[in-house]
């Protein structure tokens, strides 16, 4: 997995983990969201979803055998220092991006778009941002 673009400027952030086949669409949508709504998206390209999931499974195995104090997958290590929800995007079947849900950093929202749903990237990102705003408002009100 490789970071292709880091969002610039102030404002809210999201992490988009994109299959190679949707990178161009994601770059275009990220530019629109930044310009029109002030939402920054760090774009990550992933070429092998299964290998990234296998790394997480191996990390969990090390933890279960007592060889590690916690499950630290490569996916977690890359995304833990970042901010915002994680949106996994691919034209592959839904099961593919869902492979990584278990290895997302603790407490982070993880949403996947797959197949033809990828065309709804813009409204989905806006909805996700709005849901997070509502959650933060509810937390700060208590």
C-alpha cells in the first residue's frame, strides 16, 4: 500500500484506500471535495488486498501465540498516525475491501464502496463526513 496524495490545508480529513482501478476517479473526487467542501482526503493505492489481509492475519497469529503484545498489522501501522474515517474503494466485489476492516486502527470508522457503488463516491464521502460531525457534536454535548 502506498500513499499517493496527502491532503493539504486545514480542515477535516479522510483516508481513502483505493484499488488501482479507481485511483483516477478518486483523485478527481478528492479534488472536488477539497475545493467545494473543505474535506481533505489522503489517497492510498493498494494493489493486493489479499496480501494486506494476510499480513493482518499473520500479525494476529503472532499476538495469539504471545509473540507480540498487540495485533499490529501493516495496514494498522500505516493508517494509525493519520486522521479521519477510512473509506476503502474498489470495483472488486464487496468481500475484497472488507478483508481489511478487522485490521483498521481501533476506534476508526471504516466504510467500503465496491463494484458499481464506486460511482457514488462523492455523496458517500459527504454522508460519512456528516455522520462523523454528528457523532462529534453528540460527544461534545455530553
